[in-house]
C-alpha cells in the first residue's frame, strides 16, 4: 500500500473514531466519566444539535476558572449553554444567595446583566467571604449599572425555587463536583473533566453531527481555493 493511500485511510479512521466517541458516553480526558445516576437530561435544547450543559456553584474556584472558557467557546462555536445552579450548601455559605441575585437580575434587569454579575462574582471570589460581603458587592454592582438594591431580592420566593429546582436536578443526576460540564448531542455526550479540553470535546461532538442539516457550525472558517 502506498503512503498517500495509507494516510487517507488513517484520516478516515480518525474521523470515524471521533464520531464514535461523541456517540458514546465518554469524557475528556478519557476514562474519567463520573458515576452519574440519571443522564436523561443530557441532550441539547430543541433546535440545537450540540450544546454545553453546565452545573456551577458561584463560590467554587474551579467554576470561576471555567466560566470565561465556557462562555468564549459558546460564542465562538455559536452553540447554546444550558446552565444550572448547584450551590454546595453549608460549605459555601453565600453561593445560593448569589445565584438568587443572578436570577433576580436576569428576570428584572436583563440576561446580559445577570451574566455580567456572575462573571464579576467569579472574578471577585477572593473578596467575598460572607453573605454580608456578597450583599455589599451586589449593591455596588447594581449601583454601577444604574440600578437600586431592592429591599428584598426575592419577595415571592420565585428565584429561590428556581435555584432549588436546579439543585434537585443535580441531585437527580448524582453530581459529585462543580463545575460539571457536559458537551451534549442527540447522539450522546462527553463529560469535560479538564476544561482546557472543552474545544476538543465540541469539535468531536460537531464531527458526529456534521451530516445533520441543523448541526452547529465550527468556529473556524476554512478558505475556499478557486
């Protein structure tokens, strides 16, 4: 067999293996899939072929590290992010209230302001050590965005119920850590245990759905040679 034919065969094998990897329930790095109890929600939202599913805790340093990487990837690949709050209880005393504030801003101000609040909370974790610190931080954030701090963030309990519902989903899945990041398709999912491999996981997922008419578009454009 000549070298060029061998290279072509190897390329075909590589693409097929990528597609198979996305179909399976796998992880990046390999062989590190968490012992999930229920993965029925590991699928993209309606109309999407590839998406990122993430459970995060706003007091979690690893979540803070992952946040900008996940959001840049979402924009570059033009795929949706389905985020769930999973505050880690007593060990993180202000995380749940931060998630409630983010929900308040999403509902009462705008989703963009809520995302910016999450971003700034993550970046400022080292300055926030108590619920009182969080309240002072949130007041300053709202003031800087031309908003007044409400006397009560969640008078009806709506936003607390939303955070609790997310936490219940995480319990149903059997979460053991945050962030838990999953790249999902309608054919399978890839758990991203090392966020530096998120792009590789998305590439693999897109390769597995490339023949689908509504598959996500890769962020890199290859010039057409005439």
